[in-house]
C-alpha cells in the first residue's frame, strides 16, 4: 500500500473531492431512496432501503461534521488556538455528535440490540471518571471500533485517544479530528509505534481513555494462526501454547498496550469483550433484515493491581485475553440470549 498523500494534497484535492461526492449523494438521495424502495421486495424485509438509510445518514453527518471542523479551524485563529481547552472540548463535541448519531442509526435500522452485561461496577467507574483508563478491546467484527467509541463518548462521557492506521488519513474528517485531538496515526510498515502510543498516553486527564486493540486487526482464523507462528518464531513457547488454547481471540501484541500502561501509571485498565458482530461486510448485508444481539462485557484492573515487572505484565495481559476468550466461548454456547447469551438469527 502506498503512503498517504501529503497534507497539502489531502486538504486541497482529496477533501474537496470527498465533499463533492457526498453532495452528489445527498442531492440524488430522493431518487436513490425511490430505487431502494422498488428493489426492497426482491431482497427481503426492506434490506436495500435500510442499508441506503444508514449510508445516507453517514454521508450527511460526515458532511456536517467536516464543515464544523472547518468552522472550528477558523474560530481557533486558523489553527493557532486549537490545542486550547475550549477548542478541544468543541472538537470532542463534534466527534461525539458524529459517532453517536451513526451508532444510533445503525442500531435502529439494522435492528441491533446492544446489551452491556455483568459490568455494573466497571460502568460506574467509567462514568464517575475518577481516574483515566487504558481500554484494551477485542477486535472481532465490522463496526466494533464504532461501538467502543460510542460508549466511551456518549455512555461514559470520556475523551478517547485512539491509535489509528495512517491510511485513515484518506478520510478528511478522521484526518482533521485525528490531528486536532490527542490521537496518533501509525504506519505498521515503519516508525516506532510504541513510542507514538507512549507519547499519546502521557498527561491524561481524569476523563481521558486510551483505546487500543492489542490483537492488531479483526479476528480471523488466519490471523490467529499467524499470531501463534509469530510467538513460536520468537521463541515464546509458553505464550504460543496459551494462544493455541484460545479459540475466539488472537494473541495480543503486548508492545503497544504495555507502552500505554507504562506511560500512564495512574490509569486503570479496562478490558472489553463482545460477541455478536458480523465478521464481514457480506455478513452485514445478509443479517441486515434480522434481529441481532450484541453483548458487551467489561472488566477492570485498578492501577495499583498491575504487576510491576515488564515480563509479568506480558503474562498478565495474556491471562486477561484468555479470560475474555473463555467468556466469548461461553456466550457462543449459551442457548438463550435472554440469559445473557450471544444471539444471531440467520435468514
């Protein structure tokens, strides 16, 4: 994959092109909606109309949020004051409005019920914001990043800091918000990702939340096998054995997670597991007309509970990953979603 274009090209060429495409979609939306209504009987339970509604909602909110970021850039003295608290608060408000709106639209039109189970104490701590947190989340389906961000921003009132792939700069909105808020773009092909994560994780406020997906990508059997092979190749036989014992999780890459924890020793660590996400865009389309349940489970380790030595922290992280894997397996085997089970109704 080629490197992203420089800033001047992204702002002068890419951003206007994205805006133009979005304007065309918005102007053409009445015709597109009519075509979706006509096509829906052939696909079952208004599937094209539901999908188009989600897409158009995203486009409209993306357009409004991008214009808002342009306005904030002007209001900050063309970027001179954007690092100040008023501008930080305003940009987080834009991000919250965008993410929460898309999230609510998907839940409504994709018929998704999200349940946070067995996590009342952790939820209370997240909402109270007595200390910052490092959140380490499972990465296992289309949209789980949106789920975690929506909960951090809306449900718990947190200010997330996110590690993102450099390629996401091709989205002008993500590019602007990513640079103006304390996030980090990283390129796995080069650079020191752990140094970037550590820099992002310093000077956290009580409402800050560093979000990291230690698996490094969406779960798949291929990704799981590669993780095991990586550990074996590095001579980590015991950790490779632990990874082989996990069925629903890939081995975590400890570097980034432990860099964040070391840079923020006063932060609690929250682990997020979930079940019910579709694993591909094709599965999203297939399941769209049907009732779906996504279940989320949170665990928290307070800062004082963490092991002190680096090697002990690696084993500690693997232990938590095995705990989440066991919980996921339990949800997959539970027959009744009303009892806190994983449920997906196939067509």
